[in-house]
């Protein structure tokens, strides 16, 4: 079998090297080579401008992390101030899994992704993410009942962990699209599954956001809510809907996914009736606005859970070429 000489040179191949032939679902044949160790590290340099908002600069770092760069050099020609340096280090540590500062000087900070995809697969990352979200939903309802402000603040902090796993999954999915061999290693059989998982993890990330917003509103209240209040039944239903949605995605069960969507609608309808009841609330210690926000967040969580179930249904359908 003859190979294009230009491709052979770009890959750095020589006589005796091994190439891999991989059949693809679209009936094509993928010819690939195992890259040299040094070729696996993708590097990028970002020039930061003095006076720019630190968050703006950090978004550039996140963008390069998501694309898949392994080594990212941040350059400031005027030098990093102590506060800017601390902000970048803390933000990277708190928001980006596996990214660590490996070199630094007055004008440069070099960060490297030290996490191998085999160390934390897509499946494990999504399990960790959904587990965190599930615990947030359980605990935020407990804070609503007990007015446990310490637990509420812990729920808020956990959303940062959810965001970290979300960004990691986006990085993995982008890498899988570009590298078919990696795609198979992390459990993706067809390219279209990347879009499905991307939508599902985004819904999980948004659910985490709403759990955080609920905790923030509960902190503003003067006391907890009686455990017999119907909002707790809604909270249990919403939590179960989310868990079942994640289960339907993992098991690729269409009937289960349809039940999730039906239950999500019940939860949303319950929220409508609770919102009407809340308008008549006369308790001066419980703001109608804050309770309304909690109810609206529960409704949105049920809707995002239904979105996850719909992704499960869409991913279960065979492609035309497989029929």
C-alpha cells in the first residue's frame, strides 16, 4: 500500500514504522500513525495586555485549554503583578482540572495539562459531574428546610467543581472529534455522540448553576420552611427526574427516557401551582421573591433533565448507514 509522501514526511515516519488501519462507521478506512512523544504536546503562547480585566485574560486561557493545548505560555511584557499572578494560579487550580503552573518568571507563566485522558475518562468525568449535581440537589432542599447556612455555602462552592468537570468534558470531546483513536478510547463509537454528550453535560452544568442560585436565595431568608410544605415533594420529584435522566443516558433506554420527560412535565406543572400559592404568602420572614426564585429554579432543573432524556432518545436511533 502506497502512502502520500507529503503526509509521511509531516508525520515523521520512516521505513519500518507502524501505521494503523481503522474501519470507520461511514465505510471509510482511517490510516493513522502513533505520534512521537514530543509531538503529543501542543503548545500555545498568549500575550496578555496590561490593564485588561483578569477575568478577560483568564477566558483566553480557558479557550486554549478547551481546544486541547497541553502547554500554554502566558506572556506579559510589563510583567505580572503579584495580584495578577495569584489570580491566574488560583483560578487555574480552582476551575481547570489538570492544569498546573510548571514555570514562571517576571514576564511569563507556563501552565501544562498534566492529566492523561486515561486517568479520567469521559464516562468517569460525567459520573463525577452528575454525582456532584445530585448531592447539590439533595442538600439544597435540606438547607431550605433547616436554614443551614453553612451547608448552603458548601452547595455554592460545589458548583465550582461541577464547572471544572464540565470544562474537562468539553476538552475531551473536542479532542475526540479531532482524534478518532482517542474517540474510541474514551468510549465514543460515532462522531455524532460527541454532540449528544456535549448537550447533556451542558444541561448538567446549568442544573448545577440553578442549585447554586437556590442556595443563594435560601441564605437571604430569615428561617427555614416547614418540612410539610409541598415544595419538598417537588424537590424530591425534581431530584429523581434528574437521576433518572442521567440513568437513561447511561443505559440508552428510550422507554425510561420518555418516562423521565413525562415526570419532568409533572414537576414543572407542580411549580406553576406552587408559584400561585406563593403569591398569597403572608410570612414576613420569607420573601415571596426568594421563594419564587427557588420554585423557578426547580422548574428549570426539571426542564434541563428532560433535555438530557431527549439526548438519550436521539442517541439511541441508528444511523442510516447502519441499517
